C-alpha cells in the first residue's frame, strides 16, 4: 500500500518541494501557501483512496513502523521497493519530511526562513489566528470565526497560545522602541484657523477576567492610546496594553506619534473621557496640547443616564436627553451645569436623587473641559469616535 501511495504521490511531492525551494521570502506565502495546501490535501485524498481500495480487496492492516530518525531514513519492508523521495540535490531544497509526530523535534533552519512558528503555523495562519483570538473568545475564534473566514480549523488552546505568543512579541517590540506601520509624515488636516492639527487620545476600559477552572477573578483595566489625523482614512495608530497601565503607555505612544510626524503639526489636540489620571497623562506626555477635550459622547452618556432616572418613559427620556445634549454642544458645560444645579429633587425618589448627585459631581469635575462651542468654532473635533469601541474590542484578550 505504501509503495502504491508513494508511486501515486511522487509527482506531487516533487512539485511541493520545488515550489518551496524556488520561492523567495516575499513569494512563499499568499497564492503559494494555498497551492501547497492543495497539494498536501491531494496527497491525503490519494492515501484515503488507496486505503479504501485495499479494504475492498480484502487487504490486511500492517503494523505501523517506528518513526525514522535523522540518521536512519525510512526503510522498506521485505518485497517492497524503497521509496524514491525527491532529492534535495535535484530541487535545491534542504528541509525535513516528517513521517510521525515524534520526528517534529530537531534543528530545522529552513523553518525560520519559511516563517513557521513554535506551533507550526505559517506567517499567514499565525496572523489570522491571532486576529481572530483578539476579536472575541478563543472558543468562538476556533469554532466559528476561523472556519468561516479562512477555512482554518484549529483548537481553542491553539488560538489561545498563538494569540498570547503574538501579544508577547508585540509587547517585546514596543519595549524595545519599535513602531508599527509605515514611517512617514502625514499631511495633517487643518482647523478653522488654517493651522494643521494632530489628535491624540487615551482611554481605559474594563476587561473581564476568568479565574482558574472557570472561576471568578477580579477584572483589569486596559489602557489604549491613539494618534490620528482627522478626516484622513487610515491615518491612525493604536497602542494597547493590559500590563502596566498608563505608566508604560507613554513612550510607545510617543514613538508612534513621532513615526507619523506629529511634531510637524502646528497644533495638538487631546481627547479623552473623564477617567482618573487620563487628563494628567496627556498633558505630561504631550505637553504641546492646546486643550484636553472631554469626549462629548462620554458626557452625553451621563446626561442620558440622568434623563432615564428622571423619566421612566423611554420616549420621554430620549427627548429630554436630546435636549440636554443639544444645549451641551451649543452652550457648553457651564450653562448645563448651572441648570442642573437649579433642579430640586428633594421630593423625588432616592434613585432620582442619586442620579442627580452623580451627574452634578461629574459635570463639576469636568466642566473645564466642556467648552464645546469654543472647540467647534476652531474647527476641532469634540469626540474621538474611535478609541472607545476599539479599546473594548482589542483588549478583550490582551
């Protein structure tokens, strides 16, 4: 049976070896990767076909032979011709052909050139698995996302290990001062006064954690930094980290900003929510910022929560919240805060009183960052519209 399979697959094996040997690193993957996969699947199909034909003829099973070693090539059984494997001299390829899982260990220099990782995934497969693992749960990535989008079928543990390994590599590169993306100065957009403006933002989002054996564990905060160019698709750089918080985010974020020429922008504008320490972080790390604007969408969330507590009817609460938000956008935080202070809730329920206290404290602490009419008059953005959803998405498995 082995001889028949070898005879049927020898041309496929030669083509496989030649393709790997004749492609440089820039052409090893992509179309070549899919061709190699098709060849391997074809060999597997022939093996199954031979096995089925053997059963129909009443063939007997042969005990498996021990895995060959580097010093001992695969031997033939009595009466069976020795397989003529593709010669490395003929095709110019030096590598390995493993016949059993135990033969996977050893020194294989070609693996590094081919981009094979510790988990025996190609560069393309590693990228796909890591991206899927960062989007949601590892189980969903293994059973749904990867099979549907790429046809890859790997285990949940493989997704987890691959995602963690890529994350460790990215973290190592960031600590070494490396940046990601093309290094070139952006053509910064201009504001209403005709001056170029670069935007920076930082956010912190809660990440749920799972303890040992599926038990509960205390959540963590992931910090996400962003540098971007308003109204320029693709002009954005992110830095995200779960370990170290804001304390380790500053230098990598400044490196990414330098890579795209933030220093060339005449004005810097920062945007963040009201999280503790975010404003101070931005002013220290980017001392040229003309303003650290409170993200309008974050302030609007507090007004919406206040309206819902005040008006149980959903439609009425929506109308009231829209009115408050309109005033905030066109009159600013001081006007809204003054009106909030005038509302008497002494006769209302404890829930309403607590909601009123929360919104007053928040606006009192952040009102100096709510000059939205002034920001808009200068042509500045008043909300990132980017950092919060990306923070939640990319830090899930950070």
